[in-house]
C-alpha cells in the first residue's frame, strides 16, 4: 500500500510527523506545496507549469496547491500511484462547515476521493496561527493518536467519501477517538476591518471572532472534550 502524504502548510513540523507515522504502515512519499496554501480548498493550477524539487529523501515540493499535489502523485508517472492519501497535520483545526469547504488540507482529500483514492485529513486545535514556529505540544501523543486513527479508518473506506480527523490541543487520560456526524455551521462571526494605507486609500482585512462551540459537533469534541474527533465527509451532496 503506497501512501502519499501532503498538506497545505508546506514543509513544517506537521508534515514531518505525519510522514513519520505513515512510514510505519508502508512505502511512503510526500508531495507538498512549496509555500503555504491555506484556505485554498480544491483549487488547481491550470495557468502555469508545475515544477517539482526534492526537499529530502522521498519528500518533494511542488509549486502548486494541495489538490495539485494529490493529482500529481496519482497521475505523474515519475511517482508510484498511491493507494492512500494522508493530508496534514494542519496547525489549527479544520472543524466546522467552513473549513470542510475551504481548507487546503481537506482540498487534497476532496481531490483524492474524486479519484477514488481513500483519504484522511488531519488537523489539531490551536489558538494561535504560528504554524511555522508554533508549539505543537506532546508530539509523541500526536503521532500515537494519528496512527491509531489511521488503523481504525483503513477498514472503513467507502467510495466517494473521506475522513477528517481533528486532534485536541492537549491530551488527557480520558482522551479517546470519537465519531460525529454533526459539524458546526459557522465557526466565525465574519467582519471586515478597514484601514488606510500611507496614501489614504482604503484596504480591508477579512476577519472573524470565534462563535461559541456547539455541543455534539466535531469542534466541541476536540476543543472542549479533548477527544480525537472524526467526521466522514461524502462527495454525494447534490440533492
């Protein structure tokens, strides 16, 4: 079972941990964006050529999106076609509906599922956004629960589905893996912040304050109950 590992943050601690875990299962290689590609969903690079470079042994950087990375591994003859795609570990949770639709980490899994390749996305709850220099916490626990989640999900693959796994920021003695089919609809109360540049021209930041966490959701399980929350996401959303 050849495994492709990717993410949307590029080369960082999260991809190194996921790559290390994946190698315990079978032959693994990584194709990752050569720069940060958060909140880009399943965007594809169709307007310029893709270039790949070697970062280290069996880890490659691509000047594209996470979905590009998934397609590259699946269809580029320079790489062995994967039987499983793992994406993450994202610094910051990808819980709630907005993240399911917009996360680059999940975008790679959307693309893999379309190509009928089993896929699992991983993220971890964090309050800050210092994804390069952030404090990851107990990395051995992160890898342990990531590995356990993969083991659990390997036999649960269904066509036209993939899984999103949200890890808690801290692990407790009661931390367990739970499945939930309820996601929070709105993670943030969106607003725009208006500022002026030195020439007096207005510019804006899209921003949002956190909404209250809704009990029973993927976000609540990971952020409040300190569990590892798993959601099954289906491609069959057209009614």
